[in-house]
């Protein structure tokens, strides 16, 4: 409820956050993921809960590795909260021939404006996709969101090259997959 107070403080020191994914899926352990997160989270709100909070998330160190691929922050990532308006500063992860950039500019629950630009090996995303038993290939994307958290709209495009996608519940893999996907409001073309 919006009248609830909210307070969340957490500090991590070289936390292997892949262990959190192991709680709900064995994908992280099967695929040899390693990670490190050194962070400080301090969020609070007298009323309005999380979506009206003030504070920050500061990630002084972030690293995700799977096999020979990695994404890491070269400098601290800051996510600032001001009365529920969320803004990112320096949210940029990079690795050899890979990057992920996330931008939030005063995003709120009612108007969650964001942009995500990436070029990376899809195996790094497989930690988020337990329904794939294997996920490989190159992904390039540029996507913006608007609208509420409950009904977001997406704009942009993504391109998959040399994809290999194996669904856990499907006997055959999709090999040498290429896809050019366009996002237009609520449609995927």
C-alpha cells in the first residue's frame, strides 16, 4: 500500500550473486558462472513504499563471468532515488567486444523511461533464462521503454547473429539463428 514506510539497507563485499540465481534455477551452476558485487544500498521512504523512496544504490565493483566471456564495471555504478524518481549514473558494463549500458532518467512507477544499449555474447544472459538449456551467439540491441511498470511500451531493435538456442523442454536446438527484431509499442515485429 502507498501509505507504508519503507527502509532497505544492504552492503555487499565481493558477493558471488550467481548463488542467488541458484536458489531458483540450476542454470548458474551448470554453466560455470562467476560473479562479484561490492555494493551499498540505502533506500528509505516515510510513506509510499519503494516507489517513493530516497537514497541510492552504489556498485563499486561488478563482474559477471561465464567461460571466457565477462562483463564488468570499469568505474562505480550509481542508481539514485529521489522521491521515487530513479536515475542512473555510469551504468556501463564492458568486456572484450561486449558492452551493456542502462540509462534511467527520473524513471517512476507510472512512467518508467529507460534505455538499454548492448552488444554482447548471449551466453552471459543465460543466467537470466532458466528455460534455455543453452544460449549462444551475438546480440546487439538498442531498446527504450516508456509507460508504467504494469503496462510498459518498448521501442527499438535487436539483432541476433550466429545464435544457438536450446529450450529445456524441446528436443532440438535452433542453430545458426539470425533474427532482426523490431519493438514498436507493444508489438514485436
